[in-house]
């Protein structure tokens, strides 16, 4: 069991930056946080949820083309945190952003993200 709580959303003009944070808790000694892949997803109104950044349990990061070069995911296993640095934001980045955890390996197409935060709103105005 993993609990995730996001923070850092808000409103920004196009071209601006935001940093999202996610704090993880409630994992066990038998399943430490290092055993989980972590990711950031987003869902815009009327659209399906999509992965925007994944860092697997080994530290490998992957991004879709839509955010590559603008978003950077990072994890700090000692502090039990996950971050998403978003630069050069565009209006199409407007969405609710969620952090999620998957036990073991995961990538952008994985469906084993079983633990989710409550989401944080990001709004980018033109």
C-alpha cells in the first residue's frame, strides 16, 4: 500500500514554469519505495488520462514526445518524494496532474500503476 499526496499546482502564463511535488508514504519494509516505479500523469477535460513522465525503480526516465525537453521527473528515495519540473509550459498542458506508483517495472504504456494521488490542477493561459 502506497499513499501519494501531490502539491505545487497552480496557474501560469504560457512559457512559464511550475514544479510539482509528490510525497509517498505507507509502503512497507517488505515493499520499500525503491521497489516501485513512479510516474506523473495528467487528464484534461474530455480527454483520456496520459502519462507525461515515468521514472522506473531503477531510475530510468521516459517521456512522451509532447513534453520531452520541457518536463523533468526526479525521485528522491531518501526523502520519499517525486518531483516534476515543467518548463516552457503551453496552454495544452492544462490538466489535472496525478502522481502514481507501480510495483516493479513500468513505462509510459504500463497499466500496473495501482496507487494514485488526489491530483493537482495546472492551468496555463495564453
